[in-house]
């Protein structure tokens, strides 16, 4: 959808592969996408997917020293429930584990992924590319099939939490494309992938940030009723179901009283966050110092009528928005990393009072957020009062710009930058991995579900 794969489809013989449509995993219709290449569907063997995950979960539930390892065990136990957690913990015990793995291997062998094998026989790919959250439907079968056929497999991670919290890979691909130093270290630590197989490659979806914004600050201010506000604050929602509406009411009152002077707030809901807890309140709210980001106004209006599933906003809209604001506040959303890449002051609102949520409390100890919160330039507020103090300070002349400059430097730990586009570098990588093949013809496998 971002066009990042056009370089590949222009240079190689590409086939896109999507999971079978079942109304749950795959809601996009590939026929409506500008793929510039043929596509097909692949059925999903849910039982086989589950067995692969059993092997991974038994490894995650093993006792290991370290705070991050403890939090991963806690997260898995919460997700699996006590009975499954107990059984898989036992499965990973010394003496039991070899028997468990032998049994699991025999079960997988009894139900091979024949549709995938048939696809490989039919397409005869020279390489396979798999964008993934590292806990997808095809990833382990691809590792197994590509290894057996000696076909290079390139896996591109989708988000910064993937190597530490998802990582449902048994074995490893020929190359894992990570965002930067943080996720490279996590892939080594949590996935045991050899350093030679890990490439810091940047984030494909952030390639649009290389383009000039399509709107000026003056145009944006006019469209969002910012008047002559000296400071524009973006409050970006998350999927943690915190009280975003209440937080915005608190900030608006501080602007009205003059505590945060000459400022305007732009609210951008998370694409599948439903406006936070009781987000339906946004639909009919009247604001004096808050405006809804224009591309999301229809989304906000729908919150009053229905609960909305996953949506896929245009990253160019996000780029335009981040190019004109001064400060970005969010309860632990990836947009904070995107704010750093744009040189904006980033503030994490980790509400611990009535505005908090169990989801936020569970996410806070995860290591990818831990690393982010450790950055000196990143502001953190646990209460409404701390948030107002931070915004009051950043609204002073020059303060937001200074914090933004520091954040831009710190962003290199999370996302490595390059002079050339992500898509062009992918083509070069495949040329090197599949030398001597017919024009580096490439079969492209895309799992479009998380």
C-alpha cells in the first residue's frame, strides 16, 4: 500500500501470496491493491500453526534470569491461562523436552503443509521475502521449506516489539531485517539468531518520511483551527484503552487557564484503539482548544455508533502531521518513535491513576518500551499533574525544539537511516543472496495478517 515494493515488482518476477480469506485473518481484498504482480491465496492449517507455537511457548516459559525474560514469561502465562502454561512449562523441563520435541516433530510430519510445497513446486522461487510480525501463519513452514530446498528466505519484521514479544520462529531465516540496533540486539538475545543473519535495515513503512510533507504549517493550522498558536501538541491515541478523552479534557483546561500558553491540541486516534476507554464520547464532544486530525474525523464520528476494527491509515497523513506539530504525547504508541524520527519532542503519558488500564500496566515492563523510556530526551508523565508540568515546560520558547533535536539523535538506536530507499536496498539484497539465478527472479511471499 505504501509502494515500497514497486522496485521489486519492476525488477523481478514476483508472486504475492496471501492467506485464505476467512473474514478474520485477512480483511483486505488483494484484488483492490496496486500490487503490480500476480497474487494467489494459501490455505492455513490452524492446527499446524498452533503446534509450532507450542514449541516456541515451551521455550519462553523456561526460567531464565533477567527482568525482560521474567516479563515475557508473565505475558505468556497471562495469554495462555494457567492450564496451558503449566503443561508447556512441564514440556520444557530437562528430560521432558526431548520427548516433547520428538512427539511434536512426529505430529508435524503427519500433517505436512502440502499446499505450500505445491506452491513452491509450481513457482520455483529463487528467493522468498516474508514481511512478518514474527508470529505469523506461514513463518515456520517457510523456514522449514526454504531450508529443505536451499532457497534464501528474507524475513522483514513489522514492528519494534516483534523480536522480543512475538518471535514465534523455530529456527531462523537466512536474513532477518530489523529496524535498528535495538531490535538487532533483541533478535540475538531472544531469538538466538546468529549476528550474520541479522541486518539493520530500517523500517519499510517509514520510507514515506523521506518525502517532503504535502502541507505547510500555515495550511495545517488553518485546516485545524489553530489560529496563531505558537505550540501545536499532538495527542496520539494508543491501543491500551486508557482514558484518552479524560486526558484531553485535562490538557484543554490547562490551555484555557493559561497554564499551557498559546497552544492547540490535535487528537489522532490509534487506528484500532477506538478512542481509548469509552471512546464513544469523542463523537459528540465540543472542544475549544482541541481539534481532531482531519483524516480521522470520519473514524471519530463512527465511534459514537459502533466499535471499529483494525484500520490502515495512510502513512503520508502521519508524516504530514508529524512535520507540523511541536510536541507528541501518547500512551506508548509507535508514533512516539516516528515523532523522534521527525525531530519532535516525545512525551509518554503512562497514566497510573483513574485514566490507566490493565493493558498499559502489562505493556510498561516490556523491554522495547523499557529501552525507549530510558532515553533522557523522552518525557514521561505518570499523572495528569506531571503531564501538565511537562507540557508547560515544553511550551516555553525553544524548549520543544531543543528536546526534539535530542530525540532525533536518540532515534538512531531504534531505526537505522539510509541514503537509499528500503525497496531498492531489498532488491540489492536479493541480487546478492541469489547470485547466478535467472535475472534474480524472485518469488515474493507476503503474509498480510498478524
